[in-house]
């Protein structure tokens, strides 16, 4: 079995991702608290803040699960799959509940939806791949982590800076 299906060789990667995602979650809470009144005044922004928290928490939980010693690749796969599915379902529900006027601003909605899909779907693929022991394994999570950080950073920028314009 190669490194794609063993968590131990990935320990440093997941240790770094747990630290980075937890720091970003903290910073996101600060950004939200600074502009809470403005965020709550615009119908699409509370959901956007929650999406950013969801994708970062997804990275945090997957990294935490991957650092548990001695568990099987199948068990880790089920944890990654479940976390990815939860993240995907949650972000899709948030986006589907947006008012129609928010969908009228197509360009930013396309980016928002695309980035959350790119953050969650690789996690689902990685979890399924670990369970099946074929198809790329943990390499899928790298794409999901990068997309999650990108999505959350863009959302944080909107919630902290763009909201002031």
C-alpha cells in the first residue's frame, strides 16, 4: 500500500493544516465580530460567514482525524467522507436558501459556489478513495485544503474589507 492510503506519512501535513485552519477560524471570528451589524444587515453575508467557518472547520476536523494514531485507512476514509459530505450539504443548503436578488449578482455567486464545491468535493472523493483503497487517497485532501483556504480567505476579505465599501 502506498503513501496515499496511509495517514502516518502525512502527519506533518495534517499537523500544519490543523494549526493553520484553527488560526484562520479564530481570525474569521474576529472579522465577523468587528463587522457583525453590517453582516447581519445584508441577507447574503451571514451565510457567507458560516460557509467560511464550515470549510475551515472541515479542514480542522479532517486533519484531527488523520492524526489519530493506529486507525485503519477505512476508518479514516469514513471520517473524511462524512466530514466532506457534511461540509458539502451545509454549504449547498446555505447557498440554496439565498434570496433571489443575491443570485442576480452572478459573477460573485459563481465564484462563491465554485470555491465551496472545490473545497468540499475533493474531501468526499478522498474519503471514498480511502474506503475503496484506490483512486488517489489522501492526495485528494490536498486539493480540498487549498480550495478551503482560498474560499475562506476570500470570504474573510469580503466580511472584513469589502463590506466597508
